[in-house]
């Protein structure tokens, strides 16, 4: 049975001093430094093979303390143990590195973690290494530690493996996402019922690495069938991966991950003229307006993927001679900014998705999440955008001109071209790309908060605000 939210809310009502709990991988460094920056104690649990990341990058010191003599502050603030029972809340420590044989061992210590007043910060590694299966049943049913995030939404990233994945929620939200194509799986590959003369790609689980996905690009359906057959023969794809995979149109445009933070505390607050006008302009009630305003846009990043980025740097004649299908394993990230006029569409789709989650999986999104897109240039009709639905502005009953879509630099026609952020992935937890803002913040969040504000900082700020105002129950599931 799924751990109910009310139980976790009752647990945190007893907390006197919450402790951030972070699985040591993915985005833990950013989360760790954010907790340090906002005066919260923290625990990083990791494995022997990854412990050196945290041993050699300690986030220590007080919230406003300048760190000059690093070894002495590490001695003062940081403890390292291999058994949670050795962590005593009354001892004088700011952070603990907990080294376990396996990440999944953390579930054995739920009672000790609650006694320490822990709040789990979810990331993708938490979902995969502790989740147990594609439905994250261990997290939902056994890991009875309060989560600053969306316990029952972590599983929707497992595209094609569960019925209501993020594409299902995107469909309910009526936001643009790539068109998919049906195919049949057979021994040695796939086949289409009829030829499709359009660029396409396969997204499927890698045969040997559950954390990674295989991406196969092709010019048309015949080309894709041939490439998949070679990958099956090479052992990179198997029947199960193909049966749970998805083939979709290739959307041409730059990749952009838009990082948001939904604050339940801010959703309860009054915003003066802003919430009144937001409700009036965008056809929502005052409560929904405040929810949208609390869905705060913090930053943008893009991926660097191995071996794709290496191949792209080669001259074209060399690329053509290398008979190797590139892999798309995320290796690094880079900071982006966006043409300002396009932010209206990013906000619109993010708010729609958030409201959809609240409707279909209450309480919906809490805390950090990421809308991963490809920003293309196409006719509105191709993605069936309907500006008359909730969170859209039109001057009449239906959109009549480009200006109704907020586009002013194109010919006045009923079906204009415009930039369209097409959703290709969604993460309902702390995104890995936000590491690029660690220590320096993001230009959007920094400007709003007038201080350095990474996603880890924003999580730390929300926990501290909730703690100090006796509202921890509002931010957990």
C-alpha cells in the first residue's frame, strides 16, 4: 500500500530540526551545498565506489561563514560513518557522509532516519537505485521517510514501462510533444506496417544499463529498421527494451531544460495586483493564479552527450566514414538563456502540466522539477495548439491572428509559424543539469532573489522557511 501523505505530514509535525537526506549521486552536491547555505544539517548516503566524490568535495561551513582553512572546518563539521546508528542528533556535526554497500540498503534504516528528522531530496538516482522497479514501489510503499517532492510522480519518468507516464500527463495537459509511430517487434528487430518517409528516432532502455536510454536516429522507417537490427545484433538492444520503447518524430531545434520549483508556501500567499491580473488575463481563478505564480522558473541548461558530442566535432567527411551509431549518455551540462519572448510559452506549458498533475495525481508537483524540450519553428496547426484553453489569452472566442498567440513579427495569418517548445522529457525531481548553477546560481533565479540561487539553494530555502513557520507538512509527501 502506498505510504499516504497524511502519515508523512504527521511525522514532520514532530520534527524539531529537519535534516536534509541526499542520495550521493546525480545532483547531490548542489542539494548538499544548498542545505549548508541555509543553515540545515545534512546527510549524504553513498557507496564505496562513489564516496570519493563527497570526501573530496566537502560542503562545510556555516551559512555565512567564509571558508579559508578547509581541513580545519572539515574536521569540525563533517563526520563519516558506515552505519546510521552511529549518527547521533545531539552530537556536534553539520554534515554526515554515510557509506553503504548498496544505495538500496538505506531502506533498512527508515526508523533511524525518521528519528534523525530526515527529509529526503529526490533525484533520478534515488528513483532508480532505491525505487525497486519501474513503478518505484519501494519508494511508494516502504520508504516511510518524508520526501520534499512528489512521491507518486517519480515513476512517470519510466516512459513506456507504466501506463500513465509523462506522455500521458502531457496529453492531459494539452502541451506539445512529439508524435509517435506504432511498430511490431520481432526476433532481431522491429517492422512498421507501412513505410513512413519522415525523420524519426527510437527511445528505448539500454540492454545492459537501466539508468541509460538508447537513442537511434534515422531518416525514415526503413532506415530505422536497419539500424535497430544492427543494434540488436551488437547486444545494445533487446526484445524487452523494444517492446517498452517509443518511436517518435524528430523535432528539429535546440535542446533546452527548463528548471522549475513549485513552492506550496508561495501558492498560499497573496501576490497583490499580480495574482488578480494573472487570473483576469489567463482565464483562471485566484487560487490557480497563485499556484501558477508559485511555479517558479529558475534556470535553463542543455546536455552534452557521449559519444554524440565528440562525433559532432569531427569534419563531415570523417563523420560519414565512421560507421558507428553515436550513444547519448549524459556527460555534462551547459548554461543557456532564452529569447525573452519565448518565456511566455515555456511558462504556459509548464503551468498547464503542473495543473494537470494536481488534477490527476494530487497533490501534484512539489519542489524541484524540469521540463525538457526541443524548441522548434513550425506552424501552430502541426502541434494542434489551442489558445482558447485554460492559461491562454485570446482577444476573442478563438485565436484569429498571430498576435493572439503573442507573436507580433510574422504576417497576419490564421495558422502562423512560431517557436514551439516541444516536450521530450519531464523530470519530477531535482534535475541533474542544475549542477551547472551550483555555487554561482542561475541568471533568472539570481535576479529574482537578489542573491546566488541554484536549485539546491532554492530547496534549502523552502525547507528553512517551512521549518521556521511550522509548515513542513505543506512541502512533503
